[in-house]
């Protein structure tokens, strides 16, 4: 266990587990709401935010956070007020965000290497502040789900009925979108913007394949996310593999096993 002797590995493990938990919890709600691709869309927007931060010589993480949160709110408002379908709204905003990043990178021509490093992630370079932010985000997500659990489940399974029942659907939609935006920005250091959507979708999809109820889906999703992050980090340390790729590939293996176990219950015992 010499891996735990290094400060950078301790920070990587702690932040990776926290982000893995956050992505896994949010992913279950997003998949069931058919908003799974919002993570992919916000990753494109975050790319534009990072480019803007580097161009303005301010913290790329802070700039990406502001841009992603604002765009997540804009996606919700665009869907509410124009009647545009969710996937269409995500596609429009994400395309504009990616285009912004490409234009800024092309015009400035000074930081393309640093900019593109955000596409692939670097979990081993995570600092103390980022660990603290990841911890705070995990707490906020857990509290939000616990305090609004019944309403969130109701909205997830029947959006229109929940609205007519007096639940503040728009507020919950906005809160979920903002939390997803913040999660995407933090997760880009774990797996990179190219793979951040996978960390939101794959563990949740795995949990939903095996679960017999909603709570079990969340628990199995969290287990898959955490084990994938830990397995990816150990693979990066001992096998000299890229951590981001190893994390997502391991999560994919778990998903494939879940499909097999769901189709052939005898492979995993009685459910």
C-alpha cells in the first residue's frame, strides 16, 4: 500500500472517490429523466469556459464553473420557455460552447497545449483546494437528494403530474442542472472533458441494470463509480496507464457484466 504514502495520490484518491460518488448519484436521476447527455453537453461548454479563463488570464477552473452554471440554467430556461426538446437545447448550447473554445484558442494561439490538457484530465495533479471543493460538492449533492428525495423521484418518473401536484418542478430542474454543471467542471480533472459524461452515465446505467428498486440503483451506481475510480488510479500507478482512460474502461467492464448478470441471473446469483 505504498501508494498511500504520496500526498498527490492521497489527494487523487480522495477527490476521485468524492467526484465518483457525486457523478453516480446525479447520473441515476439524469438517465431516468432522459437527460443523460447533459453531462456531455456541459463538458463542451466547460471547454469554452476553460479557453475563456486562459484568454482572460484568470483561473480556468473558476471561469469554467461560471460559464457551465450559467449555461446549465440557460438550457433549462430555453427548454421551458420555447418548447424546445431537452436534447435539442443541450445540442445548441454545447455546440456554441465548443465553438467558443475553438475560436478563442485559434485567435490567441498562445495556450493550445494547456487548453487541450483539460480534455484528457490529470487527476494526479489535483490540489488541496480542489479536494475541498469536491468534498463540499459531495455534501451538497447528498443533502439535496436527501431533503428532496420524494419530490425528485416524483419529478423523475412523471414530470407533468408532479407539476400539476404543486411540486416546484422548475426549481428542482434548475438545482439538478446546476449541480451537474459544477460536477462536470470538477470531474474534468479526474477523467477529462472528453470522458466526463462517461463517469456520469456508465456507473448509473450499471446500477439501474441490477437494482430492484430506486435506492438500490443509487447504491450500486455509487459502488460502481467509486470502485472504477480506485481501480483506475491503482492501474495508473502500478501499470503505468492513463488514469482517466483506465477509470472509464473499468466502469465499462462493470456495465457489461451488469448486462450479462441481468440477462442471465445465474451468473451473479439470485437478485
